[in-house]
C-alpha cells in the first residue's frame, strides 16, 4: 500500500523512500533488538555506536572520502555551518599567520545564489576578517538582478592567500548548480584556485549531497550538508573535514582569534567521535537507513544515472513548453540544477492553474521559493523516475490545453 501518500516534489524537508519509512517503524519501537526504540535509547549504547560507525562507513565508501578527511555529525543545519566554517577557519588562519590583521585576513565568497549570499552575510556579521565577493552571478544574469547562471571562469578572481574560499554547489532556491562534467564551462574552476593547495576550499552541499559523486572531493577542506533534502530528516548535519582544518580553537583565541563556542568547534566534534553532547539520534538513524539502502541499490553511480535522466527529461519538457510560449526557464543553459528545476508558467493566473491542477493529481510541493516565485521541481534521490514521468505527462497535457 502507498499509505495514501502523494508525490512530494518539495524542496526540503523532502520525500524519503517509503521502504525506509517502513523499516524505521520497527526501529522506532524496538531498535536493534534492544527492546527500546531508537528515540529512547542512549547515544552511548553499544548498539547506537555500532549503527553510527556503519553510517559513517556507508558515507565514506560511497563518496570515496580519503583518510585525510574526517566525517563528523552535528546539528544546527546549513545555517549553523555558515557560522562554524568562518570561526574554525579564522582560528586556523590565526595559528598559521599570527601576525595578520583583520584587514589582511581575507575570506573569499563565490556568490551564485540566495544561500551563498546568506553565508557571506554571516561571515561579515562575525567580523574579524575582510569578506570578499569573488564573483556575484547577478552581474552576468539576463536582467542584472537574478541568480540565473554560473559565471564565466575568467571572472573568478580568487585572493592569493585567503583564510577560506567558499561556494555553494547547488543553489536550492534559484535552481543553479555547478556542472558535474569537468569540461563544462559551468564546472567549478578548480584550476584557478591559488597554487597553495592548503588554502581551505569550503562547499555547501546541502541540497545535492549524495545525488552523485562529489567532483574533486579530496581537494576540499570542508564539505557540509543538512540531511533534510537528500538523505534524511532535519536535525542532522553531515561534515567532511580535512584533518588540518580541525584546529585547537582555544590556542588560536590566545593569539587573538575570536573564541569559538565548543559545540561549533570541529575539534570538539572530532575528539568526541561526534558524541560530545546528545546527537540527533532519530535523524541519524533514518539517514543511516537511507544511505544503507543507497548502497544496496548500487551506490552513487546508480543515483547519478537516474538523477541525470530525471533532470534531462524534466528540462526537455520545460523546453518544449518554452517553444510553445507556455513555460519559461529561469536558469541559463548549462547552469541548471539537477536537484531543483525552476521555471515560470506564462500568462495571467496560469501558474496557479498549473499548481492547482498538479495538486489535484497528487503532486505537491511544486511552488517556487517565496522569494522568487515560479515553479520549483525538486528531484532529490527519493523522487522516482516514474514520479517524474507522471509530472511530465501532466505538463504535456497542460501544454495541449493551453494551446487549444
Ligand atoms: N544551504 C542550502 C544550499 C540550503 O538549501 C539550505 C536550506 O534550504 C541551507 C543552506 C540552510 O540550511 P538549514 O535550514 O539546514 O539551516
């Protein structure tokens, strides 16, 4: 049975695989034969520790995370990491360059959408550094205002010795994503990074984590993702941190860096095996079941193939509607996200008609983010190809009706 469930195209929290939800029901009542539910059991129990170890292993193997990088679990979401990356990496920079003044301590932000813009704003709030916008994608947009593209590589002018370089791999609100194919003009310009390979490259993967392999993962210092889009419920944040970015923040504070709250310090998390305080036990459990299921399904090569097909056919349907003057894509060709496809339905009242009609057929969560409007189709791992086919069939019918 489908339990009366609809097709959930929401941007997050978003759909989870039904098979996992069913499996989780068992653990909710009696986890690993302990006679206690997962939300009731101690995070220090050997059963939970074994589960946590397996979860970490499943992420490490599927993403091919090298031994130079730790996998850490925390709370506070992507927003928590907007602050944590700044504080930890300013502490690191202070230890490396104790003489540098705040003006000489540069943070490089690549701004390609609403979330990277927010992250840069938080870096400015926290102070203690000079925050630079390396490139602002709005400059290269069709109207000078929208985040609708990955800018040309020639425009990425990184600083020589920044304390961090920051980008958001997939912009959930705007539907813009760095391309996966290294040859694409919309790929992240790894070749332009400062020659000093220890300059920390930070990536927000909140809405594209484990939808496909991560290009040049080993060249990143920190990769983070809130779980609530691709791999689980809200309340869990996954971090992949290179060892040299796990620093003694108190030693840095003695040299004049800002004090770092214990719970935001990567060293606290690393030294305690992500169990310094009570973790989000239930969210870890469900995300653990999801990544185990992913492994059984063939891992990231499988999801990459399916996600590629889902995105390609959805964009083809939008393109067809564009030819007929009914839809209009919002993102420039080549910069479109695999995970969040955004478009407009043209004409007075047409968008509402489109959304209402979809809802009547059991397809929900299609309304664009309140800041930008339009339609947004989120195509996370749990959305099946058949579900996408159903939406495409609806779009074709909508086109036919609009034409008549
Ligand atoms: N970064 C990206 C790319 C996001 O999509 C989101 C949330 O949608 C965030 C950061 C903020 O994450 P959170 O709500 O977990 O704090």
